[in-house]
C-alpha cells in the first residue's frame, strides 16, 4: 500500500513554531517514526508552503496511491482549489489537524476539505497522522 503524507504551509516549522500548540518534534523525525510503525506501508512525504505545489502533488498521486493523509494547514479554511483537487482524484484523502481547530480562532472552524475527505482526525497531535494511516489500512478497497 502506498500512502502520501501531505503537509501544507508552515508545517515545515514543526518543532520550532508554537511548541505549546504543535509540540517540539520535527515532522522529519516523526516521519521516521511513522515508517517504523508502519513497515508494510510505502510512505512518502511532501510539504509545501505553496498552494499550487500541493495541488500538483495531489494530481500526481491521486490516481495511483491508496491514500493521502493531508494537513492543509491554513489552506484548510481558504482554499476551494485544494478541495476541488481532492474531489477530482480517486485516491481517498484523510484530513488531519494537529491542534483542535474548533478551540481556536473562529475563522479556523470552517474547512473546505471536510466535505471531500473520507475521514478527519482533529486535535490528536501528531497521532492524527497515525490514525489516518490506520483508517486507510482498515478501509482498503
């Protein structure tokens, strides 16, 4: 099974940015942990601060991979284009947010991705990514 972990803007700052919200572990270190926890899954990782690069990556893998675990960061609340990209591919996409966005600023309460994703893990910290992978493993088509 091939799964892409896709991270949007500012997630390259994990481990440095607002550790009280996002923790102190870098995503690169966490990705190594994911590969250890899921040895039978071919995991790849892509992060970009640019909306178009995220759309291009969804298009690139969205018909061949068995899943995408996607934290769109701030684009979650603003990007119809990312929602359209997710809707336009056949690969199931899981929405993940490290923090509980419903307990944060009101503009974060709306997600354009929620209606087009098959599952959602919100506020579980980095464990949300693990739950997304487990969902995909348990719901293979």
